[in-house]
């Protein structure tokens, strides 16, 4: 039986467990805490920044993969040096560790991006500002930001003086986009690659709140652009596993890359119910070098809404009375304001009615939004 280790005991590892069972894979989880969402598959609790702990965890594995992208590159290289495959590789994950490195690599690949530059306290500010089209623009910390953290839309230098005192920043053009899309795909070590239909992501307070799949009003040009762009990036960086390319769609229909994620992604949760193959099964197939599963849709449409803060005790029965077709995914997390604690998926024919049904369930079970 193939043994796959997952660093991180969060909700993504949790949702890999049923896929692993169905594939006959022995899934082992290196968790940060005893009561993690993936505790039912946890075989070791430790510090993912400790090289010896991660190397020791990896020694009985056929492959190592991730629930998150925060494992230091030097730790991953030590695992690779022992002969255990790491997917995605340490080289690939450097693009998610540092946004400046990501921008540089995407530029090498010729991928469309917002105008960008790197600034520090020593930078000629007027020249830097001209490179990104002036204020307002977007400032990003190169390391550590996610879900809206470490990102600011700024209209003056005074708004980022505190960040500049800490080190270099990424400065980007504020793109006049019409909507945000996510392009999900997966790739095996030998190059086999498959994608899902592009999805539309809708944000609230910098965090994804709803996903609609397929993205409404997709025309052949957008589908073609999406397939070509996601495939070129996957091949260019040599990704093994699931890749999410988050893009802005501009008024003329063209796409520019905002972020990359090299693991199952929040925008792909809808495919657990909507696609013949979930992103969690596909990720395990890819890293285990098994043939990829079909990505055809089982229904015309699907929507996903995230649950934040907490889930009301004993509220699910009432929610299923309102919408028996809804699939409620509870991550088993303790409540905390703004925390992503679960999601709801509804599939069917009409996106707007599905969104309304999913929102009805979200309101019924959310302790806070």
C-alpha cells in the first residue's frame, strides 16, 4: 500500500482522508497539535520547522506532500536528500514562500501579470510608483500574507511606512478587474495534466466568501486562455499535485495572474460534489503518480459558501430541513471571529438559486459571519 505523508493537520488534510481510503492509500499526517482537524489520521504531532522531526516522519513514506505551504525550504531539501520524493518540490514551493520570487518566475515564463516592482526605504519612490501606474496601488509583504493579510490598497506612502521599516515590499498595479477567477488543475511527475472548469471567486474583507462553478458567462476565449495559462504555469514550474492559479479578468476579457497555491485550494472545494474527481483525490493521484481522474461535471452548476467564526451546536438538522441537498463540511475547528470553520456546497442547474440555497444554510448554521 502506498504511504503518503501530509505535513499539516488542517482541513485540507482532513478532506484528503476519505479520498485516500477510496484509493487504498495509507495517509499519515504530521500535525501541529493533537486536536487538529485531521486528527483521525495523525501519526505524529510536532514542529514542521524542525528538520529532524520532518525527516524522521518521512522515512517510512513513499512521498511527502502538504496541507499548507509554510514548511521551510531547507527542511524540504533535507527530506529530498534522503531520497523521499517531495511533491510539490522544494523548488516549486519557493514561489509560494515569497511573492517576489513568484513574480520573477512568472515573468520568466511570460505569464500575464499586473505591473509590479520591489521597493525598500532606499528606493526612488517616484520611479517605483510610475512603474505600477501611480496611486492607488497594492502593497504586499513578500512573506507570510494570505486571506487578505499582508496586503494593503494604498493611496499614499504614509500608509506603508511601518511595513517599509521592516524590509522590502512588493508594489503592484491596482488592476481594474471585472471579476476574480481560479484555475484549478493537477499534474503528475511525467507531465500528465488535467484541469477543471474555471470558477468565479467572490471576496468579502479580502477572504473568499463564495465560489461559483463554472464561472458564469464563460466564453470560448476565456476557457481557451484559462487552459493555456494554467497548463503553461504547471509545466513551467514542474508542479506535481494540484495547482490553483488565481487570476483577475479585465474588462477586455484578458487574464492576469494574482497568486499561486500549490495544494488543494479553497476555490476547488466545490468540485468534491460537482466533479467526477475531487481535488483531494486528484492531488493524491498526482503525487502518487497514478492516472488522473476525469474532471467532467456531474451537474451543470455548483456553488460553495465558506463558514466563518463558528458553527451553531445542533444546527445542521435544521439546515438540512431547509435544504436537504446541501453538503455541509465541518472542519472540526474551535470557534474564533473570522476563522474559516467549514463550507457548504449545493449543486444543480441555476447558479443564483443555488447561491440563495447555500446562503440560507450558511445563515442557519453560522455562529457568526
